[in-house]
C-alpha cells in the first residue's frame, strides 16, 4: 500500500547513513559514548535488516537520520569540553 | 559556520592563568590543578587516566540525546514556565508539559498525577512526612523496611520524634521482606507503607505487586521509592497499586537536581506540602519548575522506554561476564542479596579474608563504591548489609559494581583483572588467609590478649 509521505530509502542511502553514523561514533572524544554510539548503530541496523513494510522502513530511516543529526551536534559539544586526560582504556 | 568556530576553538593556544582586569570570564574551578598530560593526581593518588566508571547506582552519565534536548532551554528558550504573558513562558510551559507526559508514560500514569521535585530525596520526604502530617488525626503508624534509603529512614526517624510509631520490617538474608510479616504488622491506624522497589546497595527487587495487593486489601496507601527501578525494570503504578512513587532523574541518564513524585488521583491521596510558596505544581511543590532539567528528565524517560529491553539484555550478559570472570580466578566471593530477584546492573560482592578499605584503595582505576554514596563517608559498614545478616568482616569488604548503558566489555574485563589482582595481592599478605589455607577454622580461634 503506498502511504503518502513514506519515502522508501534506497539501499545505497541506508549504507551511507550507516557508515556516517559509525564515523561520527569514532569522532566522539568520550570513550564510553563513542563505543555506545557505534555499538547501538550496528545493533539497530542489524535488527531492522529484514524489514519489508514500507512504513516501518521509512520510519526507521528517518529515525536514523534524526539520530545522526543529534550525534553530529553532540560530538562537537563533547569535544569542546573534553577532559585533558582520557579514560585509562584509551592508552 | 559551526565547523569554522570549532576549528578556531580547537587550535587556540592554552589559556594562561592570568586574570585580566575587567574580564567577565567565569572563574570556574580550573581542572589544570589536578590534570596533567601524564595523568591525574588527586588526594595523594596518581592514576594514568580517568577511571572506568562502574558506579551507576550512585549516578549515571547524561546521555548525549538527553543533553541535546536540554541545551536549547539554557541558550535561547530560557523563559520561566509560570510566565503567562509572553512567548518565553508559553514555550517553556509547553516543554514542561511534554516532559510530564513522557515521565507519566514510562510508569503507566496520567500526566496530571506527576509533580516535579528536586530529586527522589525530596519526593520521599513529601511522601512520608507529607502524608502522615495530613492524616495525623486518625493515622499514627508507618511501616517501612530496614534496607530503605537513608532519606526514608531519616524521615521516619523525624516522624518518631514527633510522636508517630514506625515499624521497620526486617529482611531475610536474600534481602526480601516477608509478606506475611507485613500483613501482620498492618494496623487500623497505619497511614503509609513505604518499601523501595529496587535497593540501591544490593540491587534486590522487592515484590511490589504482592505488597500493593496487600495494601489495597487493607486500604493503606503504598509508597515506593522507584529511583533505582525507573527505566530499568518495568514499573507500572496500576500493577503494583502504588499511591505514591518517587522518581529520580540522574539515575536514568538524565540531569542531576530533578526528580518527580507520582500521586494517585483515584483514590486520591493527599499530602501536606513541604515547600510553601506560589502554589506551583498544584500546590504540592512551590517554586519555579526548572525547565531544562525537567525537559532532560522527560527525554531520559522516553529514551528509557525505547531502550529498556536492549539495555537489559546487554547488561545481563555483562553482569554474567563480570561475576564469572571474578569467580574463575578467585574463590571466597559472596554475592550479597538474592541472585534471582535482582536488577542485573547491580552486583554487590564480598571478598573473604580481604580488608575492605585497602581493597578500595588499590582499585583507584575503577570507580566503584562500597556501600551507598550517602553512607560512604562514615566508617561503619553498611546498614543494609547488616540488615541482611552479613558478618561484620564480610560487610566491610563489600564492593558494589554498577553496570550501565555505556559500560563496555573491555571495561568489564579490565575491572575483573584489576579486582582479581588486588584481591590476590591482599590475600598474599594476609596471615588470616594463610591460616585458612592450612585448614584452621578462624571462628574457633580463642584470640589471646597480650
């Protein structure tokens, strides 16, 4: 059923979103937040791999894009206030 | 624009400590006093980096998504939600009401039943003292447990000094209360039963649904301190028949300084306000509602609702990894509190034949606590462990590991390694442990005085 406003993302867009989310995760200066960001991205994309319903697909994709915007902003904020000494696991 | 600013900020040279006259730059406690490129020195301890954070029962880091929702209210939307005459007030009020609905959704309540406070401590104070003062003509008795949070116990002690009677229910060695004992203790003049949902020190989950059923049967209001339970286990005010519930913001990856109190409307429970003033929050808690904090708590609750299942599965596997990792390498490890009825993110362990203070001193690269943060200043062993019936020496060596959303496998493995190393080192030096290894039963020894 074609729902107005539901834009089904193409495979290449989904992959691009995935790679960008992982890249932003790596940029976090905080060890815990960065690891969580990467791990949550991988798990979320893996769980939604087999979605076929167009509505769910486009909802998940736009949710992912919204999360990316938040992640980009917060990566900047965390780097502005990063402590001089990092976590002991970063050495 | 933002990237240009960012590049300029990050390439600036380090600011000098010279304070220029007429400068309005805030005098923030500069961390340059204890942080150097080689490590951190504080209170005589030198560590190479920031410790692993495994103390999520004390507080949790603010989730970046929560911070993102809070920042606009510190930057441009800074209005007072009680200002009725301009946009700043209207947008602030809308945000507060949205947050109220988010908090209510997480516990299955209506937004009209949520009152924002400064934290779970204040909510507990309002519940216990407020309810009993309101009904003080007819109701003079309160029932609580020996393992409650300090604020609940202190409020009850305050009530005792005013002439009320308080029954402190004992707990079994697994940390759970005896439901029949509770049933027997309820009297016609019992005004409140206050039992926490998840204990902050041992992580034990009390049977709140059964307790709620008993309270409903005897028509006694049931207050539960759900600060540690919110967002971690499913809490529903209808299922546990709670009349009052205390919630805390900073235990669910939200900001510190905010909490909420759920007050049931049907049947209505009345309280005497502890904060008098302009009648905000339906007269229960006067004072300007801190919009950014409240928005943060709302966002944290919404996140918790979405992520609860994912977090729980992950934290459970991390807890098993931690416990098995430690048990594989050393023996004499006791878990305090029931293993079945437990929140997975809380692991309270006692190590036999090891002295507690020295163990904590050696674990400076892992941020853990022994006992709760509120009582860690005093030298007494935790009253919760004493209520469980744990021996003095085991109570002294207890360590509470807290696992949260942001904990990684690497951190758990490193914590296991550091703990095992420290315990083995201390046991090596311990003459008591030598005697145990030779087969002597320590408890049978008659210690001769010199």
